[in-house]
C-alpha cells in the first residue's frame, strides 16, 4: 500500500487480499486451528469484546451501540482508510473516487461481482439508496453530510453533489458510512430505521450471523465472499465478560486469540506467560473527561478549565498505565500522526495547573470558596462523572481525579454504570462528565470534525453515535472547519487548524488527559497475520469501526502457515 498526502483530490488503492486486518481474532482453545472448517479455513477465531455484558441481538448500523460485528464484519464501507497511517487508503466496495467542482462533487467507482449475503447483487442503486437515506432524513444523516444530488451511471458508478465543499467529510463519506441493501432497508419505514433491531442482517461482509446467546456471539464465514480466500476462519466467536478482571484472566490463559483490554503490568501478567503472546500498542486516540457543554455547570468554559487545572495527568498515567499512556498537548492533537497541522506557536504548549489557576477560573465563573468548597448561589459545586463499571483502569483514573478535585474544592461523584447505560448517556447527552476516549481517524480533518462540529450534535435527548457528545457549539470553530473543507491545499488549511487549536485551549470543550492506552493482544499460538508496528496495514484494535472488520477477514490460523 502506498502512502498518500492527507487531503488528495482523488485516490485509488488496490486491496491486498493477503494483508492482515486488525480485529481481535483468535482460535478458541476448544476450537483449535486444526479444524479445517471447509474451503481451507481454520476453525474458530475467538475475540474478546471486554466487559460489555450480555449481547443484545442488535445489528442496526443506525443504532447508538449495535454489536461490534455490525461494522466491517457484516456491513462494509466503500474504502478502508487506515486509522493507523494517515493517507493510506485501500479499495473495499469501491475501486476509485474522484473529487470535482472544488469539493462539491464526488464520483465513486464500485467493485464488480459483489453480492449481499442473501445472494442478491450489490449495485450502484444500493449505494445511491444508502446516501439518499442520509439526504432525506436529518436524524439518520449521522455524519451531517451536505448532500444535494445523488445519481447513478450503470451498475458501478455513483456521483454525489454537495451544497458546500465536503473535503472535510471525505473519511465519513467513503470510509465510515456503511452500504445498505435497498431491497431490505426500503421496506423498513423511516420512522423505524433507527430502532429496528435488524436481527438477521444482510450485508456484503465476509460473515453472517450464526447465533447470539448470552455472552457469546458466533459469526460464520460466507463461502461466496467476493475476495477469494477470505476470511481465514470458518467461525468468528465474540466473548463478553463481566469486567476487566474476568477478561484479563481469559486473555492471559490463552482462551482468547484477539483482545483489546487493559492489563496492568502487562509484561508480567501477559507477555511473560507465553513466548507467542504478542502486544501491539499504537496510540490512536485521546482519553478525555467529556463535559456537557450545553447545560449545567460544565457549560461554562471556566469551570471546564478549572477542572483541567486541578488534574495531575502524569501521576495518573504512571500509576495506572506504567507510563504507557503518553502525554498529550492541550490542543488535543494526536501526535506524531497529525504533526503536519500543529500550530508552531503551540508546539510546546502545556496545561495550566495549580490551585492559583483553579481559583482564577472558578472566580471568573462566579463561584466563591466556602468551607473549602466552591459554591454559587449557596450551592456547592458537585459533578457526576459517568464511566463503565467494568473498566477498572478508568475507575482508577476517576478515583485519582476525585481526590485531586476534592483538594481543589470541587466535588466529583463517580457513577460506574453498565456499558449499555453509559452508551445511552453518551449518545443522548444526558450526563455532566464522561470518561472515555475519542479519535481513531486517519485524517486530522475528520478528527476535529467528530470532536467539535456543531452540525453533528443533536439536541440533548436525541441520539448520535458519531461524536461531539458534549454538544459543544462554537461558530469560530465551525467556520474554521468549513474553511478546511473548502480546499485540499494543506498550506491554505493550516491557519484554520491553528484557529481550532487556539479555540480548543481557550474553551477546553473536552478535557484531555493523555494519549489513550491502546493495547491489542494476539495469541500467536493460534492466529497469524495481525498488524504489527512494522506492518501496520490497519489499526490493531479489536473493536475499532471499521478497521476491525478489515483485519478480521485477513487473520489466519497459525497452523495454516506451517
């Protein structure tokens, strides 16, 4: 695969069928690589989803939190944008695309010979229908695409036009939006497209749903997938656990083959247990406290900046992650991947820290100190931090933050909830603070767009699974994002990236903690072909949409390579 600039007007890449994709793949200890499974495939690839509780049979790509297998394994996008390498793009359902009219038109050429898993042909009509869903239904336009017209030419060409330049949306249009079968989804009323569980999904991906029972989800490989020789396993088995401790026990004992869970002292507790256990750790995101920017105390930028100034990020990283969660800039920019758009004047920017900074911001927000606590209108500042109960590393981070904020005069209440409750709070905006991580894009345009674009932030109570969960709105940032979307000339884009970075520091719409620990564990006794730092053909995160699907199809049983 050939590297390309971050913002070219057109790209075409060939998919290498033998390339491994990143998805938590593994052979179940009971399945074994020796079970051929037909068509030269291995038996069972066992994947840990972490602590997500019982599986609900929901494969609706419009749902806030469908099952992981929905994205990439069953439904596929047009191209694979490598989340680990900015500018690297591979053919998926598409084979070429070309921008025109200064970013206001996009022509896409589709792969021939693709079928849906019910045997029906995949055509340009399906692609056009998928984009029409977004155009005609604001609530289903997940990425706020400024679509104008959608036309087809034959069975393999689609042309989109936009009401404004859409370069900033390139990754979302081509690399995130999943193509849907018109003959299935046109029968679902628009009012139910977001809520239908879609229990028996029809996709173009290499897998079909076999069974969903409790904490086990099985996919079975298609015999008619359009890329010969893929996938490498007959069965892909997802396992869910009650918490990090249970997941770690399964990973460390070799019962899973691909996982993405946090393991404390990972050398001792994982790598030293078996010479073929492998770790790939590529930071692709930032861990954040996400404030509600639309309502409550955290809607005030000074309150957000006071919280930030009270935190000891270095202590958190060293204590929880053994220093494997690198420091992040107050611009929140992922480095070195997006170094090219960093404002040079902010290269050495550091976070404000210390009680004097906390005091200054709290007073600016209209609070006064009383009995060691900050109060306003006689009410003590008390904030709820929502996180997932099974994520033990985040619970440790939250407890440290609670003590640090208490010392600064701010009360923090930790609300550890089930994953489903967390996902609902995040998607609806019904929270004060979240502890989570965001990023995972191969493009700085898309990175800032998903964090800050007001167009993708619905009113509180309405759902989104795209980003800007805190409902941040800043006309200056929106204008800068629009200016970046007007051109593919990096030199012309840079001043607007600089504006966004300065606005981020000034308003702290999210509170960056550190680069997200992103450990991906592979059981080399059972699986081969996974991404490595030397061959990083996709991001190595089991749950990442859609890189996980790209990897899962290309993983192979270790025994098959002997």
